[in-house]
């Protein structure tokens, strides 16, 4: 009893110590392996012994392979495609045929595009004209120029905005260059803050980064805070 509990505890902390995989039956493909310490724990998997792929018929592209153990089968379709060719002289539709079966694939391929240009004056959608079929093809979105804009005149929260279409991205804070400013008029302790929103520099919030601005009298004391400076 104690040995079984000890083995389970070892498996829980160190992981199982599995034996080698073994087939369950001579004519099946199911394999199991047991933990050497805890025989109640086992894992299962299916491991087929596949033969070579073979075509079913001379004019058919379907292939089949058979497992040598349990005779299970798998099928796939493998075409012998030729080269792509245009359907018409002034069309961008292309076709290719399989040399083994009657299968045909088609696609639209615009390979000769002219220079890209904006579709609408106030938007960033880009189009280009195909020199073969003379159709205008959508080329995606190309934003012209991003500039930072603030959401509130008194805050540093904002985002980048495209100056052409108004699309926005990367919202967050963008502070002005930090400056040193006294906490109170009667104190000499200074903090590094943003002049726009008044937020402290998050990297200099500890007292070791703060500065002091004393107005020293001839007797060595500060006129503002009264602290003995020298």
C-alpha cells in the first residue's frame, strides 16, 4: 500500500517512466505503453504500417494506400497539372488542365499592372489599372503620413492619425520633454514633470532622482525652506 502511494507521488512530481510501445493485437495497429511505477496509468496511440500510394485507374488521379497490419486505407488526389495559360487575348482569366484526368483549374491573374494611385481624394485605398484587361484592381490601403494628435488639450493622451483619411493607430501617452519644477513655493524640493499635463516622469519618481533648488543666504541657510545647506 505504501509502495503504491510512493510510486504515485514520484510520478506526480517527476513524471511517468513509460515502458516501450507494444501492439495490443497481432492484426491491429493500436499500441499501448504502461508506466513502470504505476501500471494503472497507460497511453494509447494508433501506428499504421502504410504501403506505397497507388492510382486506382489509369485516367483517374485518386490514389490509395493500405496498411499492412489492419488493412485500413487512406486516399488522396494528386493531379498532373500543366502550365497556366490565358483563356483570351484581352482577358486575365487563366486555366490549367490535368494531363491524367479531365480536371481543370481556373484563376484570375493580373500580372501587368500600371502605377498605383489613390482611388478617392480623401481616402487611402490604392488601385492600379491592368494593362491587359484594362480593369482597375484594388491594391490595398496605403496611408500617406501619420502625425500625433492629442485627445484633450490639457492631457497627453492621444494617438497617431493619418493626415489623408483620418485613420488612427497606436493610442497612448506622449509627454512633452520633462522639466524640473518645485513642489511648493515655500519648498526647495523639485520633481521632473511634463509641462503639458503635470504628470511626473515615471522613471524618476523615487527620492534619489529628485533635485533641490536652494536660495542660500550668507549664513549657509536656505532663504526658502530654512534648511542648513553649508
